[in-house]
């Protein structure tokens, strides 16, 4: 088990990448299938002699769709070649649904005192000048057993979405990207999101800034703007606010930066730039959302950002069938 240690804000190289077409954890999928066919409880054998006990794999997590806790674990294992890279070294914030999406849910930051061996826990400085706090952290890319155990342990606890910080523990004060979350008013619908996403993309292009997009897995689109190494959260917040305000000012009939629902103009898309601070999280690429049909936050190219895009079509079942092409797409989007 890796040492549980205080994390400093020193620079750390980006993790190496796994091949998008590889399927290194097929044996883990088979183990999960065998356990669920049995009594739903058993011990997974993961790379590096790491083990993890899992229980209640037959529990319905998405009752209306017949999707179980075991289905969710297997999906995350299948997309692990990209997902583990995306969450590597990032603090995780759990949103637990112990009874599935139809039951109550709650957030959890502290991992508690009984995390099993092989699950990564670090002490992270959440606020500068404050004592470090214990956090679950995405496993290191060079320890796939630890990385997979940590991810699956969150699902074992009832977590559905994989929510991660924008920075990694080796450079905790430096986000890798700025975030814009496009959230539509019901009257705007997803067509409004598409239109505003194109406007944001154009505003970034005028500044010669790259961007990547993914469906939120809910009603909107997440836009990620890669930042130079050493950027601060203030840098990320300033850039995101500048872009959001420009789009909202130039197109007030389509976009808004007004936080208050009561004050927003009807039929507009909220360009949320306020998620760029230490401790804020975003659903990771390929994160499943706690919504009917188990929709997935899925990478999309700018050629796809048209009125024909249907985000509800990206679910656990459909994304699994398109896995390799979607993983390759995210690699190209994020450089």
C-alpha cells in the first residue's frame, strides 16, 4: 500500500498514457461477472497483487434500466485505459447513492478510517495555510492495481459519478484546465447549449486557445480549456470569467452569467465560470451520471457540436460499444 503522506504543491510530470485500444483489465471484468452470477460478494484480484472486496453487485442502481452495481463497476473497468489517466493523482469527491439513483444521496470528502489496503489516501492541502485533509486520490498511472482499486472502492461505497479536482496532488495549486459548464434554461433546451458552445469555441479560437468538449451526462456541455503548466486557480478563474462574460454580453438573448435563477432571462444558457477554484470538481470524462438510463459524460468533437447531437444517446450500454473510438477522440481533444 502506498504511504499515506502530506502532499506538497511541487511540480510533477504528467502520467504516461495507456493505449486507447488496449483492454488490460479484461480479467477483472470476468471476475466481476462471476461474482455477480454467484452471491454478489467476493474478492477481486487486481494487478500488482492488490485485492479489493466487493459486495451486493446485483443491487439495482438504475432500477428502471435494469443496471446493477456490478454493471457500473464493469463499465468503469472497460473505460479504465482513459478514465484512470484522467483521474490519476486527482483528489476525488464522492457522491454516494447507496440505494441507487432512486434513493437518497450525500457527498463525502473524508474517506473515513477504514479504507482497505491498496486504496490510495493522501493528505491534501485544500486551502492554503490550513491543515492538510485526508482525501481519496486517483491512483498513480504506474500502479494500475492501486488505481483500479481506488476507483472501484468508490463504487463499492455507492458512488456513481467520478468527480475530480482540476489539479493533481503533485501540483495541487495549479489546475490543468479552466472549465466552463453550459447549463440551459428549460426553454433553451439542448439546441441552445449547442449554439452557445459554438460561440464560446469561437471566442477561444480568436485568442488562439484550444478547447475540448464533452457532454455533461445531464443537460449541458462541459468545456475544458488546457492551461500552461504552473497556472494558478486565479488564472483559470480569470480566463473563464472573461470568456463567459464576453459571450453573455455580446449575445444576451442566448447566454447569461447570472447565477440567480430568478434573475436569469428565460431561454438562455447559463455559462458557469465559477467552478474554477481549489476544491471544485467536475465529472470526469466517461463518468456515469445518476440519471435515468445511466447517461455518460462523453467526449465530442467540434464537428459533432451541431443540432444533430443527442447527448441522451450516450449511456453505459452505447458508450461501451463505441469505447475505442471515443477513447481515441478524447486523446486527440486533450492533446
